[in-house]
C-alpha cells in the first residue's frame, strides 16, 4: 500500500545512498513511513483498513489525489 505512493522516492533515496553515500533522502523517507504507520492501530484489522482507505492508501497516485497522513494515533493506552 505504501509503495504505490512512495516507490519513486524510496528508489531515489536508495540510489542517492548508493551513488553518493548520502543517506539523508532515504532516512527522510523511512521516517515518514514510520510516522504514517505509527498512527494506525494494526491490532484491529477492520479499523486499520478503514483508516487506510480514508487516507487513500489503497489508491494509485493520480491527479489531485494525495496520500493523507492519519490525523491522530488510534492506540489506546
């Protein structure tokens, strides 16, 4: 699901790391992915799928459609 949106950025980050020994792009991308995933409680599958749908995570990037960051953490403490 995440790869639809960030595949190009992920590959660019790996290329830059490999070619220029610069991890900054890769680290930024992985940090964003971790931040996105951390906001979803994956212990409740149906709720997680609902949140991912609301964030457009299952859609292919096109036109004005954007991947939305989940607004808040759904974890209960």
